[in-house]
């Protein structure tokens, strides 16, 4: 039997499965324990939308208007690819919880996803319209994407030492450990 999405009927990409309702409720409870309640908002007075933990680094994903629009697409793909690479280094087994605010949550077998031919991101690490969290099941390491602030928070000691280091070579930092830089 083929897995299907609830809203479009499209097959899920390789490595993606829906969290059952109990697992999704438990994941959101772990999220709230780690970051406080999500504070969604379109305006800067509501940002950041979470209590950013220590250690963490939050990056500015806003497009540079002085560069060609194609740079945004390159950044989008690069952030997703680099996050996958670094998450594979820290996740053993390579299973993640993916939360998409106000949408179904997922369990992601990152190894199956990254080795599949022409795999697509059901939900990208780079926030493109909603709040996205990619985390180890215990929420000790992961990312939180904010669509309106256009930011990505990288948290956990191993991801701060890998993903945050590489993203720092080409993305501006907004905050470190929740404090503005």
C-alpha cells in the first residue's frame, strides 16, 4: 500500500511517514518543554517565536536584494543539503521528527530520503511559508525555521559545531544562544 498525504493525495517522498496522532502530540509536548510554547506572529515584536536554547545559532535567511533572484534558490537548496549532511552525522539512527505547524507531523528516515533517486523534501529545512522543526526524537539537536522572520535556528552542541559553522561562512547570524549579535 502506498503512503499518501492527507491533503493532496500525493505519495510521500522516500523516508517520510506521518506521525500517528499520539506520537505527534508527544512530539509537540517535547517541543514545548524544550522551547516554550510556539509564539507565531508576522511582526518583529513576536520574534523569535521560541525560547532559543543554549547552544544555538540563528541565521538570517532574508534574500540579499543586491544579488540575482537565482541566489535565493541556490541558498534554499544549499541550506537543505547542508542540514541533511550534518543531521546525518549526529542522528544515529538517522531518524528525525519533523513538525510543520498546523499540518501533519512526520517521522523522517534521513538515510532513506538522502539516498533515494530524485528525492524531494515534503517539508524543507529552509522555512518557505510555515514554522518547520527538524529534530532528533529527544529534541536535543535540530533546526527551527521561522517563515516570517526568515530565520533558521540551529540548536544542540553537535549541530552548532557542524551546521552552524558551515552556515556561518555565508549567512549572517541574528542571534547566538537567543541573544542578538
